[in-house]
């Protein structure tokens, strides 16, 4: 009996020692941080809306968009269109870009400086242009923001107040239009391009 009692005591002690030497349970894993999304990824792709420029029959007058005064005269005198992205009308004369010999490129197209002002909008924007009274091409772009895409110029505006240097390219005299598309708007702005000698000064 004594020997059996000793054996039982030894078994119990061995079990206690084994339990103590088992080590601490593994520490729980730290939670995996959620994947971050960059602003460009969260904005997603901006699908190009259909291009729906108006058309003008030969001989009809060009229905130019009337300019209106800008609220900050230190920034611009007048702008074209209802916004929220506007070409500055100060670069036009009576709705017309004045084409000078020095604006003409080797391929025959004319490149004119036209600034744009953005007010109250952030998000993607696509600016396209075309001739609407006959064959010909046109283009518009911002000088320091965005890239060519979908037959136009695409940019993402991150500031609700923007002053965007840019250029407008036309093939020659004629009636042209911009189509400006954003996530919450689509607008058309019509203008003329005329040789400098025939562009009449604005009386407004």
C-alpha cells in the first residue's frame, strides 16, 4: 500500500509539473489594419458621357454663349456659361477667339490661351471641344493639371475654387463649342473663332 501511495503521489506531481511547464498561451494576433484607399481610387473611374455638341447649318449665325460678369473682378472680368467651371470670357472678343498669325502652328492649327475658373465643385471633369458649323477639329486643355483622355482633357479638381491656366486649339475660323462634364453637371458653351482683323471689339 505504501508503495502504491508513493506511485500515485509521483503521478500527481508529474502532472502538476507538466501543466506548469506548458508555457503561456500564445498572445493573440494584433488585428490587421484596414486597407487604405487613395483619393484617386475612392473617386473611381469617371465614364465619359456622350459628346452632344449642337450643330449649325451653313450660313446660320453662330449662337455664341453670352458672357456674364464674374464676382471677383481681380480674378476675371467676365466668364462664359452657367458653371461651375467657366472659361474666362476676357480671352474672347464678342464671343470670338481672335486668330493671329503668331498663334498658328506648323500644322495649320491655332493655339490660344484661355484660362478657366472653377467655383463650388470638386471631382472629375472632362472638357471636350469641336467645330459645329462644318468639318474641323478643336481641343481644350489645362496647362498644369490633368491629362488627355476620351478625346478631351480629364482632370480631378480637389479645391472648390480653381484658377486653371489653359489653351484652346482650333483649326481656323468657324463656330465651335466646348462640352464640359462633371460628376454632377454637363454644359455646352458656344464661341466663334475669327481672324483678328474681323473680330469686332466688345461693346459690353
